[in-house]
C-alpha cells in the first residue's frame, strides 16, 4: 500500500495552476479544515455573501465540521454541530453524541473525503484539469461530493452510482456532474460499479477516484473528522465522564480512520464498525441487498484498518427506515414532543439524521448495551447526511405502511430503538479481525489489481502504511500552499 504518491507532473501542474488562476480558485489546507481560525479574513468575507450549496470555489473553505448551521452567509463555530441522543429516546444511560454532516456543502461530509482524494493529484499535476475527467464511483454521496468539488475546481466529472439510490441524489447530480452513469442494483451492488470503472479506464482521459481504495479518504477523515470528534468530546464532557468509544457504519470505511485518531487519543476506547443485517459481510462473510443507503457493499474496503477495529455490529435496515419516518413526519414529531417530552430544538435536530446516520446511532446503542455503559460514558459517531436526501423515501414508507399516527410512532420507537438487543454483534478477537482483513484479498487482489505484499503490509506494518498515510497531511499542505502561491489569487483578493 505505502503512502500517497505526491510526485510532481510539471506539465499537468502548470495547466492546473493556469486553470485555477482563470477560475479564481484558492484551495484550503488540511490544517485550515482542522482549525478554521487559520482561514484568511478575505476568504471569510466572501463566505458571508455565499450560500452553503452555491457553486462557488470559496465554498471549498466550508469543507470542515465547524460551519455555522446556516443556509447562507455562515462562518465558523468552535464546537462542531451535533445531536445528543437523550436516554429517553435511546433507552441507554450513556451519552451519545452524533456530529452532523448536514452543514457541509452538498449537505454531506463526503465532500471532504472526495477532496482528500482529488487534492493530492490536482496539486501535483498527476490529474490534469485540461485533459482528465474525474470519475467518482460511489453508492451516492461520495460521487455527489466529488462532482461538487470537481465543479468548484473547474474539472470535468463523471458520477457513477446504483440506479436504485434515492431520487434526490439523481436530481441534484443532473445540475452538477458532467456525466451520470447509473449501474444495476441497489446500495450493495458495488461490484457493478467497479466493472464500469474498469470499462472507463480504457480511455486514458478517465481518472478514477475510488473511495474504497484511495488513501486520501482515510487521510482526510483521520486529520479532520477525528480531530473534530475529539474537540466535540472535550467541549461537552462533564466532570468524571470518559470517552468510551465510537461507532461508524462502513460504506467506504473512511470514517473508521477517524476512529484511529480517537484510539490514539483515548487508548481504552472501543471502535465499532456497522453494516446492514441484510448484508453481513464483516459479521459472517455474508451478502445481500439492503436499504441503508451509503453503507454495506459486499466487500471490505481497501482503506479499512481492520486490525484496529474492536466490534462488528449489524443493523436491520427496517429499523433505520422506520425511525426515518418517526423523525420526519408530523405524527412522529408529535409523539416525540408529547410522548417523550423532547423540546422543539432537539426534534428539529433529529431531522439532521439521514438513513446511515440513524444506523450509526443504533450501532452506538447496541455497543452501549453490550458493554453496559453508564451515564459516565460517552460514545460518538457522525451523521453522514440528513433527511433532506430522503424525503422521497419517507413518502414511499407512508404509501407502503399507510397512514401514520402517534400510536404507530410510539410502536416504532419501542420496536426499532428501545427494543434493540445485542444480537448480530461480534466483539472481534485477533483471529476474527484477521479473517475480516483477509476478505480484502478476493476483491482487491483477485479483482482490482492490488498486490498481496501491500495487503500483508496493512496488517503487519502499521508504521509504514496507516501511520505514514495519516502523517502525509503536512506534506500535502505544503504542496497546497505552493500551488496557491503560484496561482496568486489569494494575495490579490
């Protein structure tokens, strides 16, 4: 595996600098994404006049977890936006903090992971914006983030995603991506996406940014998401409380590298990975279709540091669907207010949870029950996107199940949240982690052209694989600063 290739292609770099100058582009550093106080005041002035989803290069500086919760003109805040799940809702004593991706451009944190993949090749000239098309294979949000970043950086893009993903994803992509390719199947049909990328690779102008294999994905999440979660915990913890762990469902497994940072900071923390019960690849080598959009793709991503993962947790997709309806209908919200006594502010924040975000919270609940966590424990997770991307799914659920009511809402809460048990969950031993890691061989070595030496290095040589990639943020930032200096836009703002 090794490190990210940061070698320079002088011709491509010259073209990218010229194109950035023509389009008034300034690229943010990883350090600025960690700490927005480092962002120049001239950039902040422009942001006060810019909408969160506007196709404007200045929105690259909103690729961080500290954006104010504003649709337009927002700047930054010290504590990231989050939802705390109260015990009355979760049924467990421990605190669960879910950091929100709704306030990124595109309404999803995948715009950050895609930046982490594109930026190294852009500022080295390996990707030539005057020649290459950026191809974003995805199950939905990653290709949205990639297409958005490509548009901001004046690059042509190709978005690939399964045909059964939500209508909102396709509608939005039509206005942003240069080309959209819908592959057969649902969330878990990633092999069909990979097949399409092999077909596109025959054209040398097509450069593939595969989130499941690109090390820029874990680099970004380790250095940005991991730091933000640690900041959130430190900001809200109370005397005597401890960091107990983190759970993330695995789509590309990029967020799992945030767990690597958290386990370095808090060595006794547990790190759980979630997947759909209907596609339990990690749990028992299983497969199948499911409805938790954004996770669970019948393989182990190349970028998942399995050796550092403590627990595998399967979530029934019916639980996430029913709770999506509970949190996003008037009848469900009436139950939350009158039945549970939740305030209007929290009820609004529960709409910040998309389907995979709900699954992340459910993973935390199952982990809390397994380890018998108390009010002195804190678990953290992220909300990849919000219910904005799933309004059509709520309508489909209403059509499928009929009229909703506070009684039905109470039943959904009891069955699909309070009723969670510790079944379909596995605390991973060394041998079980190795079994999961070895599954990478069949996807990545046999099918996708990786070599077995790199696969073994991921397991046996942490210092020169995972640790080395995480540390490349500094070198990448130096390249970004040099790129911006050559473009010259910032000093002329």
